[in-house]
C-alpha cells in the first residue's frame, strides 16, 4: 500500500503533491503543477463523478473509491480521503490516496468463492437462487415464459464407490466443462 498526498483547488487542479504521487503520474512538479487531477491520475470515466464530489457540501471524512491511472497507463483501485481546508474565502482540498487493489481483489475472490463450487467452478445454490429471482422478475417484466432445466447424475455414487472420489471429482469437472460450453 502507498500513501499519496495532494492538494486540489475547487476546480480539481493540483497545486502540489508528494513525491509518491509524482512517481505514479509521472512528470516533475513544474510539468504537473496547476493541471487537473483527471489529466494526471484519474481515469476518464471517473472524472465527472470526482469533480461533482468536490462541489458537494458534505466534506467531513469524505471517502471515495476510484480507479487511478499509473504513469504506464495501467490502473489501480484507490481509496481517496478528502478534507476541506478553508482560509477565509479560499478553499483547498487535501487528499490522501491509498492503493486498495489487493483488498478489492480479495473481495472479488471471496464473493466468487461464496457463489461458486470450488471443484467445478459452476454457480452454487446461493448463486442459483439469486439468478432465479432475477430471471423470474425479468420474465414477468417482459411477459415471456421461463424454463428451468434440472440435471441429475443418476448412479454417481456408484462411480465414487467403484473408482474412488478422485475419479468422481475428475468426472464432475469434465461434466462441468461440457455444461459451460
């Protein structure tokens, strides 16, 4: 994880930032000073939302999760905490960015594991119930019929008993691969 600190004016322009931010965005302070944050590290699809957030009156512990663009063009997920500093009529935003890519990848992995069978990778009962609810709602909304196909592997216990659980697992994986195709 890294901590990037930068200052922003009310228009999202960067008057100053720390060395770590410069390493990510590239360029010297002279080249980047006064340029909008969206040109330096924000991705194009997050620009409007971020600038709208700067205009929001609620700045106490403001925290956003946004992708940021590295110097090489790749992206990483960041958590941005922004504080408003007021000096008379002059407003400046102080922002700290933290790389949360690893945490987000872990969340995605945990969600996948909770909704998919570990052996076959097929959606499990929990995922089926969610998908069924959505399919039923879509069917009602569109006025279309809904069909459900149920497969049962008759005699599968005999495969495990005769050839072992490892062979049964191999068979299940192959069946799952065919179903996915």
